[in-house]
């Protein structure tokens, strides 16, 4: 696989169109509807549309908000979408457009079609329109209003525009063919009456254009050469072309590609909206959400998301990518970027009996073995340290090589220690303290006599440690392809254990200065980042686990 070169059938078409001289320059657009936050599927579309522009100096990409449905749209979504696209590293310069900017022009196009006898006002009820549309096997029936003359249609449409009619009383329809085998061509609705205010045009418009009418003509107004959309619009293409041809305006070409899905999650905005509205997650940027803002908060880098989109590639088929691939891209990127640190999530105290009281040594640790320029730091070491409860076993099993009475292990960046005993709570029988001795000759992690130990464990100095809350995230859904068909209870497909909160964590003191957006590898534990929303400073540190170090998911699943 050629990982550094983007290649797909759409890029091939564009290359051909430039080479043949059909186009001297290329314009694409990314057309989100501002009715939710962007998700990883949108990222694929962004990487396609903006990516084409970034790769080719003859191409540009517009950002166009497809805001023709005022009941679900708002400016919070507009702003969030812009933030996400910029964060991914793409730019639309001054080319930020809104379909609502074209309401006047689109209205003019509608008048032209009425004047040409190609559009009419229909006054059937919604129910009648639906019934008379026919089915896949039955042709439709003409509306009794289809024969209205041009003047009558113009008068009614003017009245609709002036707000003189109630929602549902009339619609404007294209006059095409009620017996077309393609249902989209059976006199589709172009305008409906809505008394919903719009987040940009307020109450200026009592009528709103439908998607199929507005979208293609917005493309045409902007001179979009290649209008890239997902496969479900393939059957709409004849209509897309019909409006453009009837109006004799700039000819944009619609090309469809297959949607990208991701395993173990839910992608449609409709369902993501339900998760947010029903408070099944903390918001659109909940770190478990497959939204770009959720992934960013979890600790994803823009590079890893773009790398994933590149590897998934655009085809004409639906494509459910495995989340393991996304995580692989993430680990590859974080391994290069993340500084290392020591953190103990579930601590137990270790007292080093022969270490001098009140002595503190500063041990040198590598910041990032993958990055020679990242330097080193000093970690305090003292008589009392914390280690992970898991790294001690009172009666070790055959395969347990870590700390147990009588066994010597290495402390990361530090000394060899040998366990002498464990002290238990007489009531609960829990281990409350582990006693050890250390070998002063082993500073730096090697014994002068060459003796070996089987394991190295992480630790933090008890008196120097800083407290933190740690959030461990798991898959949003246990099922790789959750059933979210209509009527399905959304909550039942969610992983009930997708978040574990640990409040006892002890971190090396340098983590006080962690900043959002900078990944950190907690050695042996995974990649983490500061939660930029809930972490409010040194006394209230919150870290999210971005991803574990290795993919233990499949193993865990088959073992349980
Ligand atoms: P959803 O179905 O998830 O609600 P949508 O298509 O309604 O998404 P839009 O805001 O209309 O959301 O999408 C903006 C652009 O992103 C469109 O061009 C759309 O084709 C593309 N897009 C949406 N979902 C995906 C996906 N899963 N894979 C690739 N492209 C997508
Ligand atoms: Mg859409």
C-alpha cells in the first residue's frame, strides 16, 4: 500500500479532467448541515474535499453550511464545525458560505422555473402528495393542481413568500414526470412553508427550499466543479442535473462515494443527537463520542485521524473500518510525540527499610526514547514510594514475575528492590504496606555483579506525588456493528462500562505542568492527556486515557 500518496477513483477523475482541459481549475466543497457536531465519517469527507484542494494548487475547497432546515440548526453547531475543520488542519480562507446566503437567488430560480412552466404550486395535503406519488412498482398520479397556469402559480408563490399561507397548505413542486421510474423525479417538492425562524435569516423567510433544489444550485452558484456526496444521493443525481439544465446555469458534476463507518460505535447525527439529548453521554465532546471534538478531548491528534482517513480510502462501497485501525494510527503517532511519565493509578505504599530517612535523590529519566531531542528530566526518589497494587502479589503464581516476598525487581530509572514482607489490614485483609530493601549499588538500574531481575515496575515518590483523577475509557458499544435500526433502544447497545473513574492516582510531580493537547505516555499504562474541560489546575488534575499501549481488546474479548 502506498501510504503517502492519496489515490482513489475521485482523485483519478479530477486528474483526468485537468489533463484533458475539461477544467482549468477544480472547486470542491464540504457541505455540513449545522445540526450536530462532526463525526469521524465527516472527517473522511473533509479529508477528501479539503485534501484534494491541499494536494493540488489548481484546486480549492469551499466550506458551505447547508442550512435549509431551520428547525434543527443553530450557530453553536456552525462554530463547532469550523473549530473541528481548522483543528484537522484544513483552511477555507475566505470561502465560507451558507446556503441561506443564496435564499434570494434560489427564490429567483424558482420563479424562473414557474415562468417556464416547469414548477407549480400544489395545494394537496401532505398525505395526498404522498399517496399520489405512487410506489416503486406503481406510477404516481398527477395532482389536480398540476395544470395551474403560470400566472396563478406566480401569484400563489408570491403569497407564500409574503407569509400569507399556513404551513402545509401549499408547496412548490417541480413539474417533471409523475410516472418516472425514479421516485425523486415525480414532481419533487422545491419549497415548503415553515414558520420556524432561521439562525441566520431570522423571520425573513416563511418558505424554505428543499435540500435537492438548494444543494445542486448552491454548488452551481459557487462554481463547484466536482460535488462529492455519499451513495444515497446517486438516485438524486438526475434531479440534481435537471435543475441545472432547466435553469441553464453553471454545470456542477455530482459524484457519489461510499460512507465510512467505524466499528464499535454509532455514527449518524440523528443517533448521536439522541445520546446527547438523553444524557447517555456528557455532551457532543464526551471522549467516548465518535465526534471530532470528542476524539480531540480523548487525546486524538489531527494527524492520526488524517492518517486513518488516508488508509481507509474512498470507494463506491460502504466501508465499516475497524476501530483497531484507527487506534493503530493513533498509537503510531503518539509513540513519536508523547513524552513519558510515571504514574500509579491504584497505589499501594512501599517503604524501603534501609533507605535513609528524609533523603531525596533525583533520578534521571528519558522524556521520549523515540525523540532524541526531547531530553531528560529528574524524578524524585525517597524512602516511601507508591507502586501499582497489581504489581505485587503475596503468593505469586508461576507466571507472575513482579514484586512478591523474597523477590528482587527493578524500579524504573532507579534501584533494585527486594520485598521483605507485606502488612495487611487485620480487618479487611487488604495489603496496606509493602516493606522492601534496596541495593544502593544498583542506581541506574544495573547490578555491578551482573545479576538480573525479571521485571521493571513503575513508581512515584510518596511525598512528592501529585493527586489526580484518571478516566479510563472503553468502546462506546461492545458490539462491533451495533444494531441501531429504528425502534431499537439506543441505551441497550451502549457499553455499560465505557468509563471507569479512578480518583486515587499518584503522579510524578512534573505532571503538574501538563497542558491540554500534549499527549503523555504513562509508562506501562497507556497514552493519556489532560482533560481540558474538567481539569482546572494543580489541585484538580483530570487525565483521560486516550488509548492503551497495545491492543488488548481482542484478547480480552476472547478470554472472557
Ligand atoms: P449523518 O448521516 O451522519 O447524519 P449527514 O450526511 O446527514 O451525516 P451532513 O452534515 O449532511 O451529514 O454531511 C456533510 C458531508 O459529510 C456530506 O457531504 C456527507 O456526504 C459527508 N458524510 C456524512 N457522513 C459521512 C460518512 N459516514 N462517511 C463519509 N462522508 C460522510
Ligand atoms: Mg446531510
